[in-house]
C-alpha cells in the first residue's frame, strides 16, 4: 500500500513538472470524432517544408525537411553540430486522430509505421513514404539523439499532440492546396 502511494505521488509530481515546464502558447480548439474538445497550440511560423528539430524542448539539434510529390512523401533529417541520430520514428496520417495515441493523447511512437535504429549513429537520414493521401496530411518525426554524453528525445517543430507531453506533429499542405483543404 505504501509503495502504491509513493508511486502515485511520484507520477503526480512528474506530471506537474512536465505541465509547468512547457511554454505558454496560443491555442486553438479542435474536436475529435467523439466530440471531445482539446486545446491545441497554433502552428508556428515556418518555411514551407522545413522544420526545426528540437531536443529536450529547447535545444535545436537539426532540421527536418518534408516534401510531397505524386503521393510520395520525402522526409530528410539533417543533424547539426555534434548531434547524431540513434533511432528515428516517423508516422503520417490523413487525420490527427488516426495516429496511434495513448488515452492521454500522447503518441505511441513504438507503433509508428517507420522505426529505424541507426547503428552506427548518423547525422543524416532520408526516407520516402508512399501514402495515398489526397490533400493535406499530418506527419510526426521523432528521434533519439546523442551528442557527447547527452542523450535526448527530439521532435520536428509543429503542433503539439493533445497529450501531456511535448510531442509534436506537422500539418503539411502540399503546394496548390488551400489551407482549408
């Protein structure tokens, strides 16, 4: 019983720390198919197809390029400085709620469609996905990255998933489509 209380207390403290460590962002409301309301950050300003790759929420470790042509989605991860990839997790869906998500709304990266272990670690990785997307789509690019003795999780900059963590996805709109599609 004591161990259960201690574990619950530690988990509650960890959740509070994660929640308070996130920066305050402007939010927009969206609804999932079950009409559950979530508050989501507004997508940051970026150069189309180029996204900052963030580790530990505030360390820029590289850049992710996403492009689409004839239903082939190209993802290129280019690391900066001494940072290298040890594992990468990539997943794309037509709708946000088709991602594998925990009940909290955080993504289950172990169930992403494209998981690669990089041995030896690498500073560049390219992947082409062949998906039947017609119009805009959402894509999450996550990795475990290392520089020296520092090992961190990294995400391509974008919108936050509706969970309690800082995981992100990119809402990509191919050229020639209006933002409303």
